């Protein structure tokens, strides 16, 4: 894992944007895995400002609430169109977001996996992390080999997401999420975490044992992971000084 600690959220998101921009320049038809929530917002703002060519890019989102109408302001469909897709030249037919209203959810999940495979797999997956260590909506104790499927949110996640819905009662219980096995097949995983509420989950994921209790810790088993943190999110890392030194002393050819 490469741990990149930056003084501000904007700086950390800016590095993540540069990593994606480089991929899109090298591979204009890249397949991106995308995330929602408050974390990727500064990343999407930075990407929009870069004026990149998205015309050949294909995207797959990590997750979606089950049963929320697609037009609901808190659906991840709404989120993605509002915060990214409407502002770039992506072809709508290249956008894939799980359908939380599919009549046959397991069949939909299987077809989502097939679509990812048919697109050639995900080149770069953007990830946030929950305060409980979830990636996508793979809550603690998720199988580390799981594929796209239905999950039930933990009370902690529903509490965390109540801020978007106005009340905890309005947060759906069920979601579709790419599985941990699905995420592990992305060729590069780019995890972002900002703010002190993520510090414990980040420290467990990076420096703790690999365990389904902190699903993000499985990324220790992935060959190419970059973790972009602001200082508060890095606040509980024992080796923060080492990670800072490594980043500041990268050979020029390795820099973003
Ligand atoms: P957040 O959520 O970005 O809204 O904090 C992250 C997550 O739940 O993965």
C-alpha cells in the first residue's frame, strides 16, 4: 500500500485526481470504478476542473440503495449525475450504476458482474471507507471473496448516513454493493479518507491484521493500492512519519 498523507483534504483529493487524470491520458477508454458519499466530492470537483476527455471512459459504481426511486436526491444515480457525469463529456451508455429497483436483484447483481467482465475489468477503483471500515457497502464480516450482492447496512452506517436523509429512519436498510472479491479484481485501488472520524478505520485497515471486521484491511492483499489521506484521517497511523518520508522522497519517475 502506498500511503499519501497531505495537509489538507483538497491536496489529498488533488493527488487522487492526478492519478486518475494520468490514467485517462494513458488509456482514454479506461474503465473506472466510482464511489459516492462525501469523500469523493472534492475528487470529482478536481476532475471536473481538469477538463479531461471522458468520451471513451466506462464507469461502474460501487453501490446503490435498494428501493429508493432513481430520481430520489439521495440515490447514488442522482449523486453521480449531479456531482460528476453531468459536468463531463461521458457517454450515458457507458455509465453503470447498480439498479436498486431491479425486479430480480440477484439476477441484476450477476449481470453487473458480467458487464464489468465484458468491459475488460476495472482499471482503477475509487473507494471511500466507512467509520466501520466498510468499502463499497461491504460491512464488517462481509466475505472477503464476496461478489456483487444485496447487503444489509449496519446501524452504524445508517447513523453515519442519516445526515444525508434528514433522519436515521429514512435511510434504507438494504443496498446492492460490489463485493470485496469484485473490488479486489480492480487493477488499481485508490482509497480516500478525510477527517478524524475515519482515523481509526484507516489505522486498522493499513496497520492492523487482515480481517473481515475491517473490510478495507483486505486491501493489504492487493498489489496496487494508493491511499490518499488528509492529516486528520492519518491521525492514528503509527507509521505516519515513515509514510510522509516515503512520499516526499519519491524518485521523480514515480511521482504523480
Ligand atoms: P462518506 O462515506 O464518504 O460519506 O464518509 C464513506 C463510505 O461510507 O464509504
